[in-house]
C-alpha cells in the first residue's frame, strides 16, 4: 500500500528560528511530490511541486529537497514568522495512477514569539 | 481572481439525513476533485472529474456517497443517510486539467460537516 509518512507530527519553534520537516514515502512509481501549507480552517495552499529530476526547489523562505533514491523529502523553513504557524502536508502522486494522490498526515507547526 | 468556492462553510445535520455540498471550481479548470479530512487525519481522496470523461469514483467510502458535475463546472457531493463517522471537512480542488501529473490543484476553503 502506498504511504506517505511525515515527521514530526507537531513542532513548536521560536520566531526567527529555522526548522526542517520530513516526509518519507513508499509511493511507486513516483511522479511528483508536493508540499502544501494549510492554515487552520482553510484549504491547503501549494508551496512547491517537485518531479523526479528535481533535488531542490525554493519558494521564498521555504526550501524543499527531494531524494528519489531514498524516497525522502524535506521542507526547510528559514527565519520563521508567526504566520508560518500551520499544518504542512506532503503529497505524492503515482506516475500511473491518473488521478489519485497520497497525502501525508501533516506536521503541525506552531511559531511562538 | 476568484478561487475555488464551497458552500456551505459549515453544516450540522442529524444522523440519517441527506446532505449536499457544493463546489464552484476556478473558471476554465477542467479537473475537479473531492477530498475528505477527518479530525487529526490526512486528506482522503474521494472522487475526480476530468472534462466529460466518466468520473473516477474509486475513493468513495460507500454507496451513500455520490457526486455530480453539471455542465463541466459546478459539482455537488451528496451524502445520503449520514452517519456520525461522516463528520469531517470536505475539500474541493480544481486544476487546469488532470491529465498532467504536475498540474497544480487549487483548494477551496472546505465544508465542515458535523453529524449529530
């Protein structure tokens, strides 16, 4: 069964600090991996999409990495802000699934002043 | 520009009643998805519409769940004879098309369904 596991489940950091969220997946064959940010009570918003050939992709203070060999991805947040408090969801798409995505359980990040 | 909209934002219903949830995708988007997010759980795929093709219903948890997409735009998710385990946030997403795996999905704000 295809799975996407995220760690940690929750994280508390001080404003201005950096943090790294992890995503391990067993989805195969792999098409692409996405990181979403979901604010409380809102729908997920895409941060990055990475295909097999991409190792690193940045979006402002967010940097995602992908190691397709070890099936691991990370999301690094630099100089955290209070507005970064949200759930971060890793989503992986199969290469031949057509439509179905496999979602991780998310990491709930809280940034404190 | 207008994003994906969903209505109602909150719905409380009694066990056994039917409910309809509505999704208005971004104009021009041919692909539309429904997901469910239960408390403390990850997102769960329910159903996918691509243009005029037959929908992919493989994620629907039971025959109490059905969805329609009229005119290739607005979609309605119907849950018949609701059960307490149906309580969740139902999210709709759309993308320009679903045939390219890299196409971005844009999510609506969700409908929070509570079955009492």
